[in-house]
């Protein structure tokens, strides 16, 4: 009988945890680090910036991350279709300090950076391209 | 980095669904030989390979032929690590049940069930995330 109650409790806990994770996936967050100068950005991120693009999407990935591939497909497609938008994938598997300096805990996390390296917004999980484009629109062009 | 062969990501998800059902039955019945069998299943996936793992074989025989083939591939390393995590919990659970420490058995089984259920229902691989966290906190030699 105890086992049955534990089963029910475990499944409920799983539903709650799964719901929270699903709700967080692809959510766009405004920059909590507004005004952060490019100087404080980690070196590999600064190198990834495309001076020709209005907005550079820097996607932090790790080798062992299935949703990173989905995020890559979404973002590469979006960048291809959108003028002034550039997409770079940064593999941080062997340099976790880059993610740490950016305050990124999970991959994929995508930072949208302006020309000067200022952070416009960030998305954790697989971005939804329509929503992301709408949020980036004011910064493009 | 991708020395381990890539796998059809629907296979592990199917395996997680079967695992969820098996662990649920274990919790309700407390029948530890079933948990012991699940422990062996985890061990094959973790230490031998995903291909010979019983649920993958089941997936290839019964499910895959009915689905459209996919080109989507997932790296096997975190999946195998996740199986190893499952193995540890299932082993502790089996020993707990078999030795009369039923509470230990129930708790360990519940943890394994939680992870398998998240994977089956939400496609979220808890063990894979743990793999990344572990790597993050493991300093590697030769790194500046």
C-alpha cells in the first residue's frame, strides 16, 4: 500500500517538474545585465560577434545536448532568412568557465548581442523562431 | 567527442516508457526480482552498449518498423551515463527490498521512476543533465 502512495507521489512530482521545465523552454528573458560592456564578455564570445550584423545570436551548446541540435536548426534558419542577424554556436563543453561568466546554467542558452556586444535578451531551451524574431525586430535594421 | 555512435532519439524514449511501467509495478507489488531484472537491463545499456540493451532491441523489432525513419540522431554517451545512474538506483533498490530494508528499496525505486517518467513524458533526460553538471565540475587535465 505504501508503494502505491509513493508511486502516485512520484508521478505527481514528475508532472510538476516536467511542467516547470516545459514552461521555461524557449522563454525569452530581457537582459538582466543591461549595460554590461563588451569588455566584461568572455573572449570567445567577443570573437564570435559579427561586426557586420546588427544582432549576433550566440548559442551556447555542449556536445552532449540533444535540444542544442534543435536550437541550432531553428536559429541557423532564422539567421539565414533575416537580414542583419548572425548566428554562432559556441561549444562550451571544454570551457565551462565561459558559461559560468555569462551566468548560464543550462544548454542551449542563446544570447542576443548588439553590435557593441551589449546583451539584448537571452533564451534558454529551444527558441520559437516567430517569438524570437518579434523580440529582436526593434534591434534589427 | 562523438566517438560513441549516435542513436535514434525515439529509442531511448521508448525504453524510458517501458522502464517507467516496470518501476511502477515494482513499487506497487514490491516484487524485487522484477527490479533485479531492471537492474540488469540498466547494466547492459550502461556498460555493454545501447544496441544490445533489451528495450532497444524491443524498440527495433516492434516499434521502429512502424515509424517513419528519422535522420535525427542523439549522442549515446549521456544516454549511457543516464543508464548507469539508473543502474545504481535500481541496484540499491534491489538490495534494499531483498534484504528487508523495504524503505531503502522504495526510495531508490522512486528516484529511478522519477527520472524515467520525466524522460518518457517530457523527453527530459535527467541523467544526461547530471552528466553535464558532473563534467562541469570535473577539472580536466591539460586545460589552461
